[in-house]
């Protein structure tokens, strides 16, 4: 929640800065003339898309997840995930000598097994 509030605050500051400098906005190069509102909308869209890109690509873009990513995917803390590894509840994929990853299919099976 705080992270989202921080992003909204940053976006609000950007909007304020853009609105307070309309002369600078009109001096930006463009194929066709744009008004200050057009530049403002473009900037907002750009920042929103930048923030959404990881969610749009999603964890499915990567088949193996770290413990932190797996915890986020499952809605648990990383510590809870590590406890589930220790008691054998969650299967892992060994990467190298000490590294571990989680297969997305295993996490989905974990969720499916626990649905009522």
C-alpha cells in the first residue's frame, strides 16, 4: 500500500511539474503540434505502462522463480516459503550448488491442492 502511495505521490509531482511549465512542453519536438495536455497525457501513459510492464509480462514470462518471487506469487512471506521448503511442502529446483528456484507449475499445483 505504501509503495502504491509513493508512486501516486511521484506521479502527482510529475503532473504538477508538467503543468507548471507549459512553455517548456510546447518547445518539445513533434511531428505535429501538441498542446500541454497532450504531453501530460503522454507522460502519464508512459509512466503507468512502465509501472505495469512487469505485471503485464508477469511471472509466466519466467518459468523458474526465486524464493522472493515465489512468496509474492503465493501471497506468503519469504520466511514462510523457506519453512515450507524445509518441511517438504514446496518442491524446489536446485540451481548450482546452493541456489534454489521454484517451478511455476509446482506453485500452481500447490495452490490447486489447497483449494476447497
